[in-house]
C-alpha cells in the first residue's frame, strides 16, 4: 500500500511516495489498531489519519507543516495516539473522530539535519519536550581544528537562531568516561551480583552504562510493569541454592521463601543491579545462553526476540534452533526492523562498552557449564 499525503490549504504539493509506506509510526499504529490507515490528509493546521473504520485527527499541526515532516509528527505523537486508541478500545466503541493536540515542535527537522551534516554527530537522538527543553544524546566526532567545547558552542548557537528560548543540555561524558564512571561508582556492586548470579561482570557494566550511564535511579532500566507478578527462580552461584524473586506490590500473595521487591525498593542501586542481572540471566536461560540473542532480548523482550528469530528463519532458511545454538551466527541482527519498541541497535550499543575484547565473556549455566564468547567493538563474534 502507498500512503498518499495530500497537502491542502497551503503552499504544499501532493506527494505519493513509497518513502512513507514503511514509516515506523504507521506500522506501529496498524499493529495497535488493526487498521490500515490508507490516507493521510494534511491541512494547514490539521492532520487526519483515515482508515475504513476510523479517523484520527491531530490538531495544532502548523509547525510540522512548515517543515513538511509528517513522519516525525507521527513519531512524536505516537504515544498520545496510542493512549487514545486504548481508551476507545476499552469501551468497544468505533473510533470515529478522535481528536488529539499535536506536541509543540521546538526545533524543526531542517535544523536537526543540519546538526547531523555540519557537526558529524553520531548516534544522534534528539528529544523535544513540552517544557522547552532539548535533550541531545550523541557522540561528537572531534575535528583536528576544533575542540569538543567549540563544537558544542556552535551547535547551541545554531539551534538558538531558530528558538532563542530553548534550553539545551549535553551529556559531557564520552563513551570511555561513561564506562569509567559506572565502574568507579558501581563496580563493587556489579562484581558482587555478577558473581552471585553467574554472569561476567563486564557484560553487566556495559548494560548499565548503555541503559543509564549510572545517572538514573533505575540503573538497569527495568520495566517494572512488564515483570510485575512474574515469579522467577534463579541459581545463587555463591552457595548453589535456588532463589525465588518477584516484582510485586502484593507480597502477601507469595510464600515466605519468595523475595518480593516493590517499585520503590527497585530504586535502591543494590536491588536494581541485582534484579537487572537476574533478568538478563532469565533471558540467557530462555535462549540457551546465546549471549547476542539474550542481550537483544533483555532490551526488546522474549516475545519480540522470538518474532525476530522467526523472521530471520523465514528469510534465510535457517532453523530457529540453529540460530539459538550458535552464538557466532548474528544473522538475526538484519531482521530487527520488525521491532516496534526498544533499540534496534542495542546489541552494538552495549558491546561498545565492553573492555578487553580479546578476553571471552563468560556465563555459567545451572549445571556450572561455561558458555564463552568473544565480542568485538563492531558487534562481531569470534
């Protein structure tokens, strides 16, 4: 299907382009609402998503129209649309005309493109917020004739030309500085719980560095609701005992031998690192201790990971068990595009923080058998 973009009421043209056919936000809407949005009608200040049954109207579109960045509009407003659709589905009523006010555009897409081109920002992730703040999460490539601080100053000045009231913040730490900060701040805790749960401490350090850089109270970015009331059994490698844990707000529902952890307790660094390590171990056990697959699953979930593996098999002829049992086979990385949530480059983003690439990552299974793998900076395995 080709999505047709009609620009009415303004100096716009009719666009009929394959470019938007696989737009991520549209794909996610289709999965959520089970409707093909066959037409997107863009007016001067309004965007309509039209399917055979439903119409979603997004108001306050004038700033998006100026940049003609409809795909970005859909991505920015997807969480709002998703919530409205959920409300509608709960009442079992047809969507009809659901009206949503679009987020405010603080910096236009043309400026963001300039940032990428002029300043060679890598892994650019820029978040516009409703309180006039812009978060830039990126790696800046240092030029021979410019210091990092000069580049940052130029970026700030160029953005300020578009919006003088904007607040801009940079993460001042490089990759190596982030990893060093995490190691110095949380290294002892990581070592303690990595040993206890049988996982190489370097892998936990890399995950924590990627997830929060040690700067968020949810250090390992644990999705509490996704794991809530799911009982997990894990081996304690310090004494060969079996431990039961559950994330819950209802501890009275569980036997006395179950360790219950509530949302507040998860903010404790000790608890967060321990639980995050256990959850990684859960993923490892699900995928026969295949480190690349389990690491990806930690980010996107076992259900999505299984879907990625199924997509890989459909396109390559591999058998699923072959992929799971061979941790050096990274073919599945080419089929992460089906992910609708999470970081499609999570595996590569984590392994860049793993030091000593010549040393194997080591994981022990419940039978005390060692699973080892070398992983390079580029995400390649040996």
